[in-house]
C-alpha cells in the first residue's frame, strides 16, 4: 500500500466554518466584480494551500480532494520532490524559449515520453502548454504527414476549447454554443457506450467503420482521434475490442490513430496509459494534465516518421516546454515510477468499485458504475429507467462539498459523478471520502 504523502496540515478533512466561509464569500464578491462570468463556478471556496490529498481554504477548512484538479495533481499536492525541482529551476532561469536557446530538461522530458508511451518504435515529441494545444498539433501533424484532411472523432468526446478542438468536441453547452463557425473536415461517429448501446466492442467498431467508409471515405481520413476512456463525456469505457478494431482499421487504411490520453494518462487507470489495457499502440499520443503535477505542460509523442515529417518551424510556441514546467514533469514522472503509483491506482480502483457497486445494489438511482483504476465514475438515472438524472448529480455533489469532500461531475447529460483522487491518497482517506459520498447518494429523495 502507498500511504498519503506526509502533510503539515494533517491528513483529515475538517470544517471550522460554514462552507463557503466568510473569507471565501468575500473573495467571491471580488471575483464577481472582475472575473469574466464565462468561467464556471464549481465550488466557491478559495484555496490557500494544499498538501497530499487535502485542500485547505482561506477560512481554514480542510477538504478531501477526490478531483485532483481534474486529474492533474495525480502525485498529490505540494510533493517535496516537485517543489524542490521547480524552486531550483526558478532560481536558475524561468524562460528562454526552446526554439531560441534550448535546454536539457525539454530533451529529458521527450526522452521519458519516448520510453513511456506504448510501442518500441522510434518516437519523437514536441511540448506545448495545454491539452487543447497538444490535440491541435497532433491533428496538424497527421494532416501534413498523410496529405489528407478528414478527422474522425466520436460521440461524447471532449478535446478542448480552441476553435479546432471545439469542432472535435461533441457537447454543445457549455463548450460550443454560439462560438462557431468551427473548423471544417471533422466527422463524428458513434462511440462504444456499453451501458446505453448494449453492443460488443466488435459490433460498435463495425458500426463506426461503416459510417467512416460510406460517409467520409477511407482514403480521405487523416486521423482517427479518440479518448481511450472518455473524460468529460462521462468516463465512458468502450467495450473490449473496440479500440483494437479501430486501430487495425487505421493501419490498414493509412490513417493516423491518435490517442487523447490527456485525462487518462500517467498511471491514472492503473497503466501508464489507458490504451495499454488492450495492447493498442497509437501512432500519436497526446498528453497533458498528470504530466507535470500542476505545471502547464503538454506533449505530442508519435512515430518518428510522422513527427519528423513536419517542416522546420512548423511546430512550436513561445512557452511550450517551459523549463519550470519541464523539470516539474521530470519530478512527476520520477515520483510516479518510484512510488509505483500505477499499482496504487489499481488498488484505489478495487476499493472504490467494490464500495460503489455495493451502494448501487442499495439505491435505485445508480444506473452504472464504471471506469478503470483510479478513474472512477457512476451514472445517475431516474429509478427503474435509464433516463439521465442530472438533478440528483447536483444534489450529491453539493452534499459532498458541504461535508468537506471535493467531487466532480461529467457526462453529456450532466448525470455522471467522477472521482479522480490523488494516487497518494491513503486507504483511510479514501474510505472517509466514500462514506461521505455514500451518505450523499442515500440523501437524494
């Protein structure tokens, strides 16, 4: 068992004021006056510090974090190795732009990505700032390398908020509504959604491929882009065989298989990458979130012949692979490896799934429990049906917040609760969080 990283703030949730407390409420009023209303407000507590699996707000309340900043702080908050690496780098230099005067940490991150991502083929990488940037560049590379333009994406997908990645994203509200027109040559096909479609992986893949071949044309497809486990769409785990069939189709038809591992990567699912569960080897892997423990960094790693097909200067960006973020990534990867946090993710999953499936037997509003490793979710429905129950989702999350536990929602229909605990969470902390979550579910009337 991997215990939580020692924390000077303690390891237990503790509420000492109303939630949100007076200091958070005052800060929230300042926010309303100066911050765009277009930014969502998930939980109006204002954070002062965080360590391990505990987040402390400005009023002194201590919350158990089951969200990890949406799968970013997978190694926990304020990990000493990361803090030390970042502090040392800031004292040396914060920026030169890798395209002007390069530095070794960028190269070292690319070496780690070449080793860690699936496949033994030669790989090269380019580093960026965000997941959306990584996806944009992965598509650029695939289009240039294949000399084709069509990009195939899936129902319920989420790939970002830039113009191209909004086109790639499925859900309209809040991500796309009135932000168009969007980038062209993006085509959407059905996702394997076992709880709702009842298809095997082979059946779901055949249905998607039929649409690709008849409506788009195989020879027009530059890339097939997919989240191996969908994130914002509701932690949808495709049926076994779906991903391998799609990967085989891209290989046979000269298209590029791009795995969006932005939320599922870096040990979150119990493997370094979610595609490894079925032995799929992508042509390109896009990463971010858990890569650098909270510092803004993203990567595009792919077959050398694809990545190196791009003309000099065709990839880049002022801040991409910033030296502070790069050393944070190196510290994060070392922590994931040294603490064997892939194994810990599997342990977390075993505990959480057993707990949630037991809860599912006791209540009528949990339609499905799914995920892999420490990427955990359950879908809420109207009792006796599969009708999405978004109202219950909101009630449960609010109950958890009021009782010191941070949880996240997801799903095309707004009816999924997702859990992304830090991989260093202790069994005691996890049990406590699941107890609060269970009470929240049972409180729904």
